[in-house]
C-alpha cells in the first residue's frame, strides 16, 4: 500500500498506511519496532480480512520524521494526527511500550472507540537504574550498539549472550542500531515504569488489558494493576503466550472485544 503522511503538532511528518476493509484498527508499536520491523506486518496480514489495519512509524523510525526535542506528549500528538488523518474514532491496539503510549493517549482524550493493550511494561526499574539518563549518555557518545545491549539485558532482563547473537545477524543488527536512539523515547513514555494510576483513571473508553500466561510475575502484576486503574476495564490472560504474542492467540480477543 502507498505510504501516507500525517502532520503532528510540531510539524513532524508521521508515515502511515492502511490495509484491509472494515472498521479502522490502529496499531501502536513498542520499542525497536516500526512498520517494516516488528509485529505490524504479521498482525496486518492476520487482521486485514475484518479490519482496516492502520500501521504507522513512530517518530524517529522508518519513514517518519523526528525533531530536535522530545516529550511523550509529542508522541501522543503523533497518534492523534494519524487518527485524525484516518477519520472518526478508530479502535487502537498497542503492544508493549506502545500499549503504554496508547493508554496515555486515551487518558489525554485522543479519540478512539476502544483500546486493547498487550503487556505494557510498567514493571519498575531493574536495580533502581536510571534508564533515561543511561540511554541518553550512550546515544550521546555514539554507542548505539551498547544502547541496544543495555535495553535487551539491563532493561528487558535478557541473557548476557543475547546481544552477541544479534550481532551475528548482519542486516538485523544494523536495523537495531539505527533505531537505537528511539529507545530514549520509549523510556520517557514509560516514565518511572510504575503504573500511573491517577492518569489512567481519566480514561473513559472501553479498555482491554491483556498479557500472556508466560509473562514474568512483575508483568502480570503490572497489567492487572492497569486494568484495576482504568474505570470499567476488562482483562484477559492469553494461555501459552509470552511478550511476543502471536496473532492467532490475540485475534479471538480482538474480535470479541471489538464486536
């Protein structure tokens, strides 16, 4: 499909595309992901038979622009601009920190009919680390690869050898390093990585908070707390799923909740 562009509040162009037929469903990616890298393509293929799936590149990624300054509010405005370009009040589905962004957008009054979030990582900071300062320093020093290492091991909690494996993947590792500066953005979206209960209490649309049965205990606890913080929110635990949820596992809940 042809790439279209929405213009955010600060003039940044945000690239998006629409595929399929039916009610609009906007997907919001998490860290390290954009239209051509991450779950967007898989979920578009799985959902386009019943929904007009709208995918977009968050700022600083893919074909979208960026700015010299950043705030989570700008990313909320980016999503608002895409939704305004699509028209109406679409459904929204967010993954990981993209779910965190979608929740914050709903709390800010961005128009959407219903919202599904999958495993927003409000899990606290491992070892009390200052993720934002650490990432800012690594990117300022030009150590994009080290920033990816830090994200995968110190933030996500992956094994120490995981970055070594990715370095052997050539093109994939190059993509990851190129997008590394946006890790700072996701860290700012997540704030102190604790559930912002007062903010989420402002949400006034139907919400489904979901997570996998194989999620770490802190992830399960966080998403249960999200559901409790949002008035009237539902929650679902997807059997056998990890943080990398499959379209086949999530599709039944999408259809049920959005019906």
